[in-house]
């Protein structure tokens, strides 16, 4: 087909046009010949043939449209096979027609469009939906239905609406199928989604179930469970039959069929029950046509004419409107002085004798004028407004979204290029301001495959994908956080639970396998474990991994899932009470301040009372004794001197209240000292610990050793590696003088778990670092970063 088409097109472009004589010249002839080419034996063709005949009757009976001129349509049955369809179409183009309704098949459309452009004959196709049939490449091709570009946009919006990220595309392996899936891939990419796997099926009906089964077995091994079918009805139902046999029409799967399925459901309903059983829960799209009285009347008229099958479908309505579109355009063409005349081309005439009879082809002289009027058309048909935008596409593209359910279908919403997904008809939304916000995207509930209302997750762990290699520390202590199940490759613990919970929340699969790191006899070095990511041995690391500065330089970390930091654990010593224990409730400063206030109050009261109160008079020595006795006797509320002045009484009242508080506080503190055992440590914080020369314990494999030696400049000779909580306790009990340690420095989660079973130790001082635990992955492979952020 490609060689024949190339030779033919090359011959058309050689030389210059040689215009011969005009034929059939008339300003407004009695009859205008138009052509129509489509497959009479297809679902679209059977409906279109009747719809075109009815449209002709309506146009020719309406005197206001062409003012006496009648339309005559010559029908040509063209095969959708690429080569045969091209030959049949070229023969048909030898007839002198001013326009052609068709072709039906996108595969045939490109070569016919090239010929039509040379002959200046407009092509009005109501069924060729290939999005690559553009006006720039094919200036005389006019699509009177919606392009698959909009259908694929609708599919992408549905996928994005439900939060799925990856889909599988199965398509007919021809220009129509490939270009449609290419458009879908572009629209998914705009929504940060993608086609994870796509596979083509040969376009003819001879494809075997065995070939389809091989394809679907591969699909079943993929992680995505969202399958988009861009097929014809023969192959499409074979796919559903095999999928049903393989158990792929049950829970977890999502099947989205393009409008080929709705075409069959509309045209041949009701389908046999065994066929309907195989497509339960499937979503499909249908080109939206405006609901109107004219449309309902035409459906009633159709049922009277046909009385059965085929039933009217959207493509039949577009075929009917295409005839009216051409009639309106011809009327404007004649009103502008257009003349129907044809001229011969010497380039084509030189090919006389060809089996294709190409010499019979001629050029429509005023074809450009007719094309202009077609593109300027603006009227309301059965499908709705027929008007073209700047790229020659029909305005206001929209689709119905249908859910196959039981013995029929259920419409769950609409998609329009104006407002996206909605449960309200597009015509209603056109009267309102445009709103494509995510909150405004709505659909009714769907009965998914498996008869469930729950939205499928859309993915499973694949059986053929590359597994993410995740290193996990094989700890020998603190196994509550992470540990290997003895005799297996499985791990358990808090950190593993966090990881698996995060992965299960993702809308896509993360295939992985855990790989143990460590010999199982001692805790591994976590710094070495993280470095394994940079060498490519691991893709990621999961466990109790501290997020520290030197590690963040070489790997990426998730958000912390546990708050952590270094703290000091020390042995507690008993405080013994001696003969001077009664002085311990107050500090030295408190004793001095309290005593000073006793003297000051005594002096103040003496100053206020000695002039009017005889008890505060006498020799100087007696007055000093009175001041001291009065002030200290108030401690026990045993003073016997009466105060006579108002100010004196006020001072005494306030002072007695203060004394009451001092007495109560002292009594409580002394009681506690004498009755409760007190524990303390000489270590008060990291500064006091670093200032000594005593040994310090740390957890084996931890970053603590490096931090203490490099950041705090503590000699490595003072640092003692400890491998377990039992080793912590033993070293602390022995103390620095008996081969033990003065304190242990470790991360807070470990310390809290350690202290939950040890009561003779405690955290001293403040937490002196701030960090957390996270999962690490390569900077170039940050799947785990997405996990925890999700």
C-alpha cells in the first residue's frame, strides 16, 4: 500500500496543472452529485446508510434549503482494509462529485485525503476519529464527529479522578489504534500518569484466542490493573471472553473501553446474556449528543422505519447531520456565485490505461469556496451545535460515561472539554462559568468488576518486575525495633511495620525484597549499611536508621517517623542523711536570706513600737534581746509582745503569713529527706561527662562513637562498645573503677526501652542532639521518599 500510494502521489505533484474544458457548468443546477463511502457491512455503515437516505429525503423535501436543487448521493462500499480500501476509494474518486461523505475508516482516510486535496473535493467524515488527521496535512479533510484526541482526554481524566497512576493499553495495531494510544499517553503524562505497558493486536478478525491469551497472560503479570481497550468490536469481545476465562473480570481489575463498546451496546441491544456476563463492570464512553425534541422525534421515526436492528447510534446521528451540513454549505456556495465545474489535469491524463482508470479523475474548480463555506457552517443539528473552531474540530466536544451493569447500561456522568467530569449535562454547564477544579470533578458511583462498589486500588505487586533491594540491619539487641525471623528471609519489628504500612497506602506497587546486613552475632555498622546504597549493593535501607549530617550528604532520607536524639544514662547513688540533715531542706543562700528577713522584721517592728509600747523600751541591751527574741519567736508563733501601732500590726500580719509558708515548705522537705530514699548521680550533663576522664559506653554499630570523638573531641580510648541492654546494665553497675563505665550515651528510643526494665538508672541532663529515624534510599532512586510522603 505504501509503495502504490507514494507512486501515485508523486505522479500528482509532477508538472503543473493543465486545465481543460469545463463540464456540467451551472450556477444552480437541478441536481448536485455528492458521494458517500463507508463499509456497508459494519455497525456504523448499516446505520449510516439509512441515516443518509433519511437526511436526503428531508433535504430534498425542504424547498427553503437549496431552492429547487436536489442532492443525489452515490454510495460506495469501501473495505476498511488499508490496501483494498484505498483501491476501491480511488476508483470511486473518478466520478465527478462536489463532496464526499466519508471515509469511515481512519486507515483509509490519509491516502484518500491526499487525493481529495489534489482534486479539491471536500471530505466530510463522520467516523474517522484518528487524532492525527489534521487540517494542516489534509486541508480538504473535515471531521464532522469528535476526534479521539478528546476521547483520550476523557479517559485520562477518569484515570486521574480515581487516583490511578499507571495503565495498560491494548489497541488495534493500525494507524487508528496506535495514534489513539499515543494521544492517551500524552494526556496521561499531563496528569503525571503513564502507560506502563501497551500491546497491539492485529486488526483483522482472524486473530486467534490463543494469541489474545498470550497477551492477557503478560498483562496479568503486570502491576497495573487498569486496562484501556482501544479496539474494534470483533477483537474487543474476543479480549473480554479470554479475560473472563482467565479470571481477569473480577475484583481488583478496571476495564475502560473506548466508544467501540458503547456503539455495539447502542446498536444491537439487548446483547445475549452470555455476552453481557463477560463485560460486567466495564466503563465505556459514548459521543455525547444534545437531548432535544428533534432528536427524540427522529428516534421515534427510526423505530417506525426499522422496527428492530440496527438501532440508531451516535455515528448515525452524525451521518444525518453531515448531509444537512453539506446542504447548508452548498446553499451558501450558490448564493456566493459558486459554479460546479470540473477540469482535467494533464498529469492524471498521462496515466491513461491504468487499471485504476486514474485519467477519469478531474479537479473541482470551486472546491476551495465550498470548503470555506463548510468550515463557516453554524447551525443546530440532531447532535447539537455544528460549528468548527480554528483547528477545524467541532466545538464543545463531550462524552457520556457509561457503566455496564446487569442486562444493560447505567450512565454515571459526563465529560466535556469545557468542565471535565460532571454528573450534570454539558448543556447545563455551558451556561455557567467554567470550573475545572478538582473539587468540581464528580461521577456517580460505579459497580466495578466483581460487583463491588469499592474503588479498586488499581495495582498489585507484579510477578515479573524488578525487585527493589532493601537492606535491613540484622540486630542482636533491641529486636523490638527490627529483627530477622529465625530461619527465614523475613523481618519483623516496629520499623518494618511502619515501612509496610506506608507501602500499602501507595496507589501503585513497590516490589521489593529484604536483604539482611550483618553476621547475626553483633550489631552491624549502620554507617557501612548506608554506604552500601552508594555502591549499588542496596537500592534502599529500612530500619532504625538515624538521620545524621554525614549520611544526608550521600543518600536521601524520608521524613522522620520517630523523633530521636542522644541522651546520657547513668547509675544512681543513694543520698544518705546525717546529723546535719535538718539543714538540707534549704540551700545555704535560702538560710541566709531567711535569717536576714527575721532580723529585718524585728528591727522594723521595734522602730514602729518602741516609742509607744513599753514592752519595746529599756536599756539598749534589753532592746536588742527583745528584737532578736520577738523576730525568732514568730517562727513558732510564740511571741508574747503586743503590737500597738497600726503599721506594726500590718507588718507583723504579712510576716506571719510568710513564716507560715516557710514552715510548711521546710517541714515537707525535711519529711521527704528523712523518709524517702533519694537517688542521684554526679553526672549532670554532657559537659560534666566530657570534662572527666572516665570511660563512656555507647551502642555497638551506632553513629554515637563518631559523634563523641569527632564532634565533642572525647578520646576514643575512653569509649567502650556495648552490644546489648544487659551489657549496659553490667557496665554501669561496675562503674569506672571496676572495668565498667561512668555513663552510657545512646539514642532516646533505645534508652527508653532500656529503662522500662531497669529502675536503678536514669537519664541525666538534657537531650543534646536533635534528629530522628528515617528510611534511606539512593538520591537517583528515591521511591522510599515517595512512600513516606504518601
